[in-house]
C-alpha cells in the first residue's frame, strides 16, 4: 500500500498542475475576449437610461465616467439642463457657458436651451425635494435646440457627426435624420422612462426606421436637420411658441395651413406676410433647412419712404419693421381691419394702424 502510494502521488500532482495550467489558459482567453468586447463597446456606448443610471439623467454610469460627469448628479454643470439631454444634442454637459448653457440659442430660433428643454413639460415633472435624481427621467419631448443634429447616433460615445464619410463602417456618408420632438432610434431602451421600450411605445419616442433618412415616407430626406423648426412646418420654434402655436406639431391649427384666429391668413402667411417680395422667388417663401435658410420675407414696399416698385401698387406695405402678423389675432394692429383684408386687398401694413403715417389711423 505504501509503495503504490509513493508511485501514484507524483502523477496526481502532475494532473493537478496540468489542470491549473489549463484553467489559467482558459481564463486568459476569456479575459482577452472580454477585453476585446469592452474595446468594441467603448466606441459605441449607448447612453440611454438603464439600471446603472442612478441619477436618472439618461447616461449610464460607464458613460458618465468616460465623459467625467457626475453619476449622482443629473446636472453636472448646474445650468438646469440634464447631462443626458445635453449629451444627446451635442452640448457640453460640463459647461454652462455660451451655447452650452441655459441661455444659449445655438439653433437661432429665439428659444434658449432651457426653454427648449422645458417646452410643454408637464407641471411637477420633477420633484424638487430629490435634487440628485430626475424622478421621471429626462423630459425628451421639448424642441430640438441645435442645428445639424445627428439623431441616429445622438446617444453614443464618439458618435459620428453629420456628413462624416464612412462613419457607419460601410463607406457611407452619415446623413442627419429629420425626426423631430426628441425621437430616439428604437434601441430596446425606454428613453423617456414611461415603462415601454421605444420600439413598442405608442408615444413616438422611437425612430420609425433607423436605416432611413425619410421616416415619414414622403420621399424627402433631412427635412428638419435644423432645430430652428422642430416640427418642419416652416415656422421657427421661437415664433410659434411666442404666438401660442405648438412648435412640435405641424398639423391642424398649429401647422402651416392652420388659421386659429380665422382671419383668412394661414399660419405660414402670418409668419411671412403674404404678397411681399421674397428671397426665394415664391409667395409665400417656404424654405426649410439650414442649406436653404429660414423661411423669410423681405418687402421693398414702404410708401412713406417712397420705396417700392410701381409705387407699391402690387405689394403689401411694410412701414414699421414688423414682418409677421399675429396668428391668434384677426386684427394684429387693432385698427378695425382684418389682417387678410389689409394684406391681400388694401395692401396696407397689417401690423401698423397708420400705414401712410399721416397721423390718422384707419379706424
């Protein structure tokens, strides 16, 4: 028994050593694989709210670590804009200055970043007694605050910019998508934290087609790559918001053909003032997107200054520098004359009660 014991003991030890070496090799291989996967994920980290988003700002703990934001504070730079919301739109969540801050207006639509974020936000959305947590998550459904926003990659680390050639790994140029109202690509997350993942959420917070730049199927791409007009109806967000129209809705009373004041001018004509000479050679001038510029109207007709072709016989007068009528008031200048009657028939300035400046208002 002792002899057999002496013979087999070294063999047993050898087997143990081989087993340990094998385990080390397997562990090393697994470590290398995990490292490779981690390296791959480093370049495509989804920043959507997950279980690791302790402060509810839409950024995972890992991404907060990478960008140096605070994982237990939803607003690292204390500018009133959640870190995830700023990151989503390409603003710097670590800076409260200039275009990155609350009063910045990078898309030039007349609304500050803070106004864009809080636009249409329900009262009591966040509980002020829990300052280190966004109780209901980020309010995604405001207006878009920036121009040239690449929505498809908006919540990723080292995301490609609009126009980057080959950024999709297939040699294709990255185009911006036209989806408004804070929509996010259907990524299997619940970006607005309402209990439903984007792809199954009827409130429209998921992208209709992550591989298309024509999500509404109308044959046009990049219809709203500029945040100045979130709903793509030709009227700037700031103008709509200031005049009681919904800047996130392009339909019914809020759309270009709406006429909430019933004065005979649709909203787009209220914005551009009809029959005035336009920069793009059409009436009304409707140019959507940054490459074509804003929808705009310039009038050559001022009868007081004697400016205008044909003695202003065919153009609506413009004498006070106000080039938009009020879509919520049928008589913007309160002179007793309907805006459309002035602009289309009388050709008097619908925003000035005394177009000829003779000291006698029409009424």
